[in-house]
C-alpha cells in the first residue's frame, strides 16, 4: 500500500474507533474490531474507495461476521439499520457514502434510514443525568435530551454534585462533559459513579480524537460538540440498548 494511503488510514483511526466502539458498546471490543480490520486493510491496496470509508466498510463486515447479525435484532432494530444511523449521524457521512460502506443501494439505504429514524424515540427512552458546568450549554443539552424523548434525572456542574445526584436518582444514562472547569473532571466523576452503579455513559467533547487513541481506558461512546439532536438520539439508543453484541 502506498505511503499516502497508509497515512490516510492512520488519520482515520480515531473516527474508526468511535464508530466501532459505539457499534459494539465497549472500548475493548471496538478497538479489537478496528485492529482486525486495519491489519487486513494494510495488506491490500484498493484505491476504489477513500481509506476512511474503506476502514468503516471492513469494520462493518468484520462485525457482521462476528455477531451473526443476519439473524439478530437487538433492541428492536436490525444491526444494519444501527450501522446506517451511526455512519450518518455520529460519523456524519452522506447517505450515499454510508450506502457504499454497507454495500447497499442508495435508495435502499435511504428507506432503511427513514424507518430507523421513526423508531428511535420509542426504542430507548430513559432518565438522563447531565454533567456540564456551563449553565447555558447545560440548558441546551436538557432541551435536546427532552427532544429525544428522555427525562432529566438531574444536572450537575461538579464532580461532587454528579456523584450525589447519581446516588439519589439512579439514572438510566449519564451524559458527561470532560472538562468541568473549577468543578473538576467529568471522567473522574463518572469513574466514581461507576464504582457504585452500572450505568451507560456518553462523553461530550469538542476534541473527540483526544479520547480515541486506544492508549488508555477510554469511553465507548463519544459525541462531538456541538451536536445535533439526531446524533444524541442515536448515541443514547446505542448506549442504553448496549450496542450490537459480539457474542
């Protein structure tokens, strides 16, 4: 494979990790999926598709082989529909590119995506604890969460408040900023909460690539500020329903 295409693949890695982790519901399974796909891709030079799309394609294929997705429908939605949602919302691919990745006809992908959108609100409603230190941003996130059909368990602006609210409200999902300013660190707050409760978490950051290196323990679900309601809806659906299992 030419050096330029190898470099393009390496630049695509953070986004591939985000896709794979959200698809699987965990960092470890997602990163394993990326490693398997990258190992095979590096041995093949196929210029017919941009490297980033090619990496998404191989991740999707490997996941299908490992999960038996042709007969599995988790959380009421076929795995291929979940992949379409993740590729077009979380990864912000045009529908035509997502269709290429999943080897679907464009009109087939568009129809499937429209059906998936209509099912999101009824599939995974839960209570959400928001951890965000900026009041205006927190209000915006509250509104987006409600638009997705969820309820608000509470809004915390510091580590201590987040831990207290989680203990008192037992939320179904945590939506956490990374940097809480003087209030501490969102990841530390979540780590403390998870010692007591098993709750899915979505981290919100303006710099997702910093959390997707694969070098340390990192979140399975990451969305980028600013985000659209659909991105939040898809991410919460994946987080609450546990992703698409590799078992």
